[in-house]
C-alpha cells in the first residue's frame, strides 16, 4: 500500500504532536485508535518526527514490515535514521519476536517483559533524558486473540512508565474489537491510559451544550446511515444465499454422480485406497474393499475407530508422522513401508503413498508381503552363504595350517631316523676301512685283534641304531596311513568273533621282554572268563598296544596294570571298559589338554630318549569313538597316569564259537593284517599241499630288495632265482618247470613295471587251472605277496587274485621264514644245509 507521510494530521482528523504531551508532566501513557494503515503512519510521523530534531530518544516497538515502512517514511522527511540508530537515539524492536518471547503458549510472563524494559530503557536513558515510545505489542496480542495477556501487558506498561520521563503511545486497530463480546475488554484497556485518541476527531472546541448536541446528532446520523447500509447488505446476502443454495443443490447432484463413479472405480482398483476429509467438525473416511482386505479390518471398524491401531507398533509412529506432515502441508508427498497386524496375528507388509487433499489426505497401499518374504529369503540366503563362505575360508585356513603342521611334523619324524641311518652308515663305512687296513697287513698282531674286537662292538652299536631308526620310520608310516584312513572315514570295523581275554593276553606278551629289561612289573586284572565277543580284534589290539607302549615309554620303575570289566549289558550289546594305569612321570594340566591332538607330545624331560610320533593317542581316540565309546585320562605330574576307554560290542553269551588272536600271536600291526586277511579269504583260496621248499623265485624290481631277500634266504640254505617283473617271472617259471630244480615258492612284489604282481598271479593260476602240473608236480605253487601298501582293500585284492599270503614291506627275516613254514613240509628248518658250511644265525 502506498503511504504518504506528512505532518498534516489535522486534515485527517488525527491529533497533532502537541496534543500528546501533558504540560509539566514527566510521563504519559496514551492510546491512539486507527482504522487504516495510512492513518496510522501519519499519526506515528506526527508523533516521532518532531522528536528527532531534539535531544530526546525514540523507541519503536512494531512488526518487522511496519518498521521497514516507518524507516522509509522518516527518510522521506529528511530524518537521518542511520546516525540516530548509531547513536542509540532511534531504536527499533521487532514486536512480533518480543511477543513470542514474553507470551509463550498464551501465558504472559511479566518478569521477562519487565527485565527486557529495564535493560532497554536503562541503555537508552544513559544518554537521553526523555524517551518517546510507540508500541503496538498489545495490538499484536489482540490480533492473536490473547486479550487477557494484552490487559496484563498494559498494566505493566502503566506501572513501568510511572515516575519515568517516558511518553508512550499505543496504537490500537479498531478492527480487532469488532466483536461485541470484547466491549468490556476494550473499555478496560482504554481505562489504563492517561489519554484516549479516537480514530476520528471533531474540529473545534467542545465547550457548550449546543456543541455537544451537535456531536451527538452527527453520531446519530452516522449510526442511521450504517443501519441503512446493514439493511442493504442483508438483502443482498439473502439474494446471494438463495443463489448459493440453488448452486449447491445442483453441485451436490453433480458431485453425487461423480462420487458414485469414483466409488465404483475405487472398488475395482487392485490397491487399497483410504482417505479422510473433515466435514462439519467430524473426521470421515472413504475406503475401498481392497484396503479392508489388506488391513484386516472391516469398513465399520475403520469408520468407528480408524486404522492406525492395526499397524505394527514398531511402525505406528513413523506412519503417523508421515501422514501428519502431508496433512499439515509440510510434505506434498509421502512414501513409506509398514506392517498391518491382522486379528490372527498374521503380518501383511504394504507400500504406502500418501498425498494431501483439501481437508485431509489420500493414501494408496500395495500388498508387498510376498516381495518382503522373497527379499528376506534372499537376504537370509546371502547371509547364510556369506557365513558359510567365511566358515569355509576359516576351515580352509585351519586345514592349511594343520596340513602345514602335519607335513612339518611328518618331515621332522622321517628326517630324524634318516639322519641316524645316514650317520651310522658312515660309521660302518669307517669301520670297514679299519678292518680292511688290518686285514691287508701280512701279519695280524694282538693289538690288531683288539682293534677288530673294538670295531665289532662299534659296528653292532651302529647296526642297532639303524634298526631302531628303521623301526621308528615304519611306525611313523603305519601311523600316518592309519590316520589318513580315519580322517577320510574309510576305516570299517570288522565283526569277528574272538576271545577278549586271549587277545589281551597276547598283547601283553608282546611287551613282557621290554618290561623285564626296564624292571617294570606288567600286571593284568581280568576277572571275566570266557569273554567271547563280536568286534574288530585288530583295532582293539591296536588301541591297547598304543596305551601299553606309551606306559612303558614314560615309566622307569614300578608297574603297569591292565584291567577290564563290564560297565553295562543290554539286550543289543555290552559296554566294556579297559584301563591301563602306570606309575610313570604323569602329566601336567597343559599336557592333558592337548594329549589327544595330532603330533602332540608331552614336554617330559626324557622325551628325547623315548621318542614317538605323537599320533598313537590321536588314532586311539578316533578308533574308540568309532567303536561307540570314549577315552579318558586321569594323571598328575609325578604320580603316574591312568587311561580308560570304553567300547560297545555284541557279547556271545551262549558259549559258542570264538576267535582268538593268541593262535597267531600278532607282534605288529602288519602281522595282524595278514592274519585277518587270511581269515577273511580262506573260503576263496584253495588249500596248498605242503611240500619241500628248496628253490624260491624272488619277483622284485628293486635291486636292493632283490639282494636283501636273496641274502636272507640264502643264509637259510634256500636256492634263489630273481625276476625283475611279472613277465620275467612267467618266463622263468615256464623254463625252470622242466629242469631238475623247479620253483617251489614265489615271493611276488605287487607293483612292478612291464607286468605287476597281481596280473602275473592271475596268469599263473590260469595256467595251473588248464595244466595242473605246468610248474610243479603239486597242484598249486605257493605265492606270497610283498607290498608296502597296508590298506585292507589292497590286501584283499591281492589274496583274491590268487596269492596265498601277504607280507608288508619292509620285511624281516622272521616274517619271511614264518610265511614259508606255512607252505613247507614238516622238515625242521634248522636241519637244512647251509651253503659254504657256515652256521645259521640265531
């Protein structure tokens, strides 16, 4: 609005500046009524501008927009507002912000207002004696309908300006008091002022009754004019209401048709639709059936109590906040996802889009439950896959570390005896040089004989060391093969009927000599007699052997005791318990914690003397668990150890057939394999007629093994012929069968170039079948297999091909001689002639 600022207040009926100040008074609290902005600006200008040309200060408390307009008016009248503000002669205060501060939540805080006034006027009146104030803070409160707060503020103003050199002019907009109910408030506010200036003044003095009557008559005329104007407005309003009623009826008819079409469309939509509008103070919903289906609520339930309570409690606040933001105009559009909880506690996920309408909101919901389930399944699958991948990576890392540790430990265990073998071989070579130097002399002196005797003792010591290293390597190899089979799950327990008591006795006999050498008493407590069970005798013996061998290693004095008893019997099986206790060095807690791990070895001070691979107990634990039992250890350092294991098996309670390992007296792992393999295949191997054994064919591709076996057999008086592969063996058997010295027995290696041992054996048996006397006068030539492979399927494969026995490399002389005796006649081996007249070694 364009405002013209001048000092001609009299022309508009406004009071002049001189009318505002009481002569001789320090303070004044006045009120000026106004009906238009232009009128107000002229009043303020006539009140303020003259003051700016004196030494008085001016404070204006008004709205921000009014402050800007007033400042422009002052500049038009050549008032230097910048200089006055800089000198604090002119102070503007935003009354809107001040109203928010002192009247928060509709309650007037007089302490805050009084503190503000004291601070403001304290600063201004430091430099200026008198202050002229224009304020419309009360008017702002009346605009907001806070009339009680306005009264309290006017009372504070009256108290504050009393006694101070302050002239206060309050501006009141009459439009804020048009309601007849505010008449009392208006009157009370007016009475708080020292002077009241109406919006329109009458020119001239009012001194006589005639002048008063003139004013009253003028007011009556104006009132009558207003009444006529009101009558005309009411007539126009009646005409307008009639037109509006007609228009409303037609509009309602049109809207009704459109609403029916709209509702029909809503019912066909595949998404749920729900909206609200506020009519006549009541909240109304419009919904379609799909929304009811998705929310799990009926239409009546939604209309009576709404649908927010059907939302999952965790999502309720989010949805309510989104809809509030849309309804309040803060957001034009809202999109969110939330869950409905049906009365049967099923969950339905929805995607919601909401927009504001004239008096509420409109939202659409789309059922995304299946998408959420698929997404959850996908995320769960991804999480499971990631977790599985992490576990596989960690497992692979553990396997890598275990493999590296296994290889390092295995290399260590294999290199240690190799070092001993190589070293002692060098010592033997040095001994040969010593003997050669003595024998090359023309005469042997007594000193030379003494030197030879000493060297013989040293050579025997080297040979014992080499034998010990070889046995250790064989033990390591057997343990590694057992461990490999266990970890691959290829160990299958046999079900063989045998006498448990005899088997344990046979195992104890293996250690009698070793125990006697160390001065240790070997005890056995077996209260049960005739304990015939069905189990795997070899695996059970292997566990007991490991436990007794460990006890002997770590016991220097005292005793070793083996006990077994029955823990429980059921109709299906029996639970046995075997205990091996010793009086040895015992174990610490740390040693017991890792005792059954691979390559775990106690940190005893005498371990370097007793040796071991660290695999025996690990293998025993796996075998015990395979038998359905468990193995435990009870030990204290310096107080010995007690190992206890249990196993389940079937017990023969009828006293029937039994199988005892005592007949075969197994002394090593490979011996027991030979015995069991022979027992399992005896039904498919034809019996061999005993015959004199003189000429033996050695079928072996390794030249060192050829020479070794030949020397061992020749020392016993046998004649030996060597073949390097199966084909050579067939040719030699064919050619020597027509000689005076045919082959009586074959020692057949399994893996050889050209033709292996199994194909050669099959061919030999094929030829024997077609011509029984092809090779020997007897019906069948004995064939004994030789191999370093101890897996049972290899043993069975060799026996099924036609071999009569199977020896594990490295072979010892006693092993070969025991096998030959099985096929020889009853002639005592000690009566056999020895070549060159030498004596047979015992």
